[in-house]
């Protein structure tokens, strides 16, 4: 019997080394002076504060914020379309948008990539997307892990997980406790489907309707199915952080919700304190045509659409009514369409 090597089990260490050699430059482009070098180390290092006075944060009572997420079955579309340069942005977005809901400043990001086989080109595309997302998400990509597991994944399959860490001053923490009757709900436009509901999307588009990736959709300006389904999740860090920095003395943003699985009502309800309720006007924002197309194609009930998808609102801010117009204007000036989509009402339980 000839000697058995690792490559006989599906893992070629020479190709793996080629893959790893492509990644450091994609990481370095996201770094700030707060990232500390640790050549050959087993972890990433990050200063909580800047050295020197010019950029010093001078935290008084900092609270670390952490979250993790993935891209879900949108990866099946990426693998089917052989497009891998945007799902990394989805990965970062799903994490940093969650951290942003606390008012946190994102600090650094780590990724975990599991693949069925070594593929340096594919890995580079994925990590380039992560690197691009980290720049938009104001996060340093300081580490990650790539695992080759041929018995667990098919040859062209891979999965992604991301981990974000941020920081917020305790007295600036946004946890929904300040939300009160009269507050205005601002809806921030999504870029499309984002990264939720893709098991239903694939069931409708590929199984029920039998469409192919290059088929065009007339009601969506003739875009191909692949183009519609692969639009990356919008990253809201820069516009929302700009608003939070603008109001340094007053806490005028009382709650933030990332609109993911569960839809607008479910995700906003998570941050409401006792004694108040949502009053959302469903006709107050334009719903992108991709949602109407999916609903028609799959004959999906309206209630199901609202529970599964963001329907055009990717993030919602609950703000003081006296500052709502100003905040909306600031967000629009950053390029994010924003609409007042409802209010917070006092809840009157009982007979």
C-alpha cells in the first residue's frame, strides 16, 4: 500500500499556502494605527484607544459590543452563479449593522470560511468582498480562519461566518429604553433583498418558477435574476455614525433596529420598552419592485412577505420627534433614502 498524504484526503497544503499568501494585503488595507502587528501570531491585536492626543478617544466608561452572523443560503445563489466577490460584503454588513443598533463604533472584524476544496481564486474573491465591507463598515480585518473540509462540504460549497467587535460609551448606549410615545420611526432604504429569506427566494425562483440566473425580469428594469439576487446588503455604519456624532450632547436617537429575518414589525418590537407600541404606515415608503416580483411569482401572502423580507427598509431609527426632520435630512445627504414610516404610541392595555 502506498503512503497516504493529506492531499489524498482532499487537502493540498501547497495550494492552501498559495491561498493564504493572497490574504494579508486584503487585510492590511483595512488597518488603522490601532491595529498592532503580531507577525506569525495566533490572534489579532487591537488597541482600544489611539496612541497620542490627536486621535485619542479618551473613553470614560467604554462598553464592548460583539455580534456574529452569516450570509445564509444566499451563498447557494453565489455558488450557482459563480459570483463570489460580494457575499463578503454581505457577511460584514450582517454583523456591523447589528452592532450599530447599540450605537457602537465598530472596531474590528474576523471571518471564518469553510470550503469543500482549496480554491485560491475563489477564496481571494470572497475575502476581497470582506475587505471592501470592512472599509465601508469602518472595521479592521485583523484575523480569520479558513478550513478545508472535503467530507463536510461539496467541492464547490463553502460557508461564511463573521464576528464583529465594537465599543460604545455606557451613557451613549442605545438599548431602546428611551423610546417613548411621540417618537418618530425613520426607515432607511435597503439595497434590495439583503441576506434574508433566500430559502424562500430559491424555492420561488428556481423550483416553482423554473427560472435561470440569466433570465431577465421586466418589472425590475430588465435585470437578470442573478443581478437581482446578488445585490449586497447595505452597510449603514457611516451614515448612522455621522448622525450619532452630530448630536454629542443630546441622545436624540432612542432606538435602532436592523431589519432582517422577521421583517419590520418583529425587529422593531424587539427594542420597545413596556408601555408603548408601534404605529407603522405601510404605504409611507416605496417598496422596491423585486419584492412585488417575488410575491407575484410565488403567490406569497402579504403577511408572509412582511415577516420574511425587509420590503425596502433595511434599518429603522426611532428618534425624538423634534429632531426627526433634521436626522432624515442628514441621512438623505449621505445618499441613504429615508422616510418617516410611523410613530410610537402609548399602549393602553386592559378594558
